[in-house]
């Protein structure tokens, strides 16, 4: 990435970003539902539920969701191609 690329160039929103955002909203709502449904109180149990759900939904996303749109032609050329970052020497 060149140094002339500003913040707006690095933060462009792609279709993949929208999908991940909606997915994360669902993941957060599932945690909120569990905490309220089972009346979980205290920092320790809430942290444990949070870590468990984060791991679960991350694995689910990687194994089940990502492949559904990763190579889909609808997302070709949306600017979401991974770039290899060069570290300064």
C-alpha cells in the first residue's frame, strides 16, 4: 500500500464488510438472549459466555459461512482482495 493512500482508501466498505457486520449483529444478539434468558449475573459467568460464543460463532463463520460467498461471482471486483502488507524495514 502506498503512503499516498489516505485513511478513506484503507477504510473502504465492501460487500464482505456488510455481510460480516450483519453476522456480528446476530452473534451479539445471541449472547444478549442467552444472558437474559438464563438470568446470568456476575462478571465471571458473563465473560465465560462471551468467550464461548465468540469462539463458537468465529468457527461457524469460518467453516460454514465464509465458503458460501468467498468465491461467489457476485463479489468479484468489490475491492476485498487480500493485499499483502509490507512491513517497513
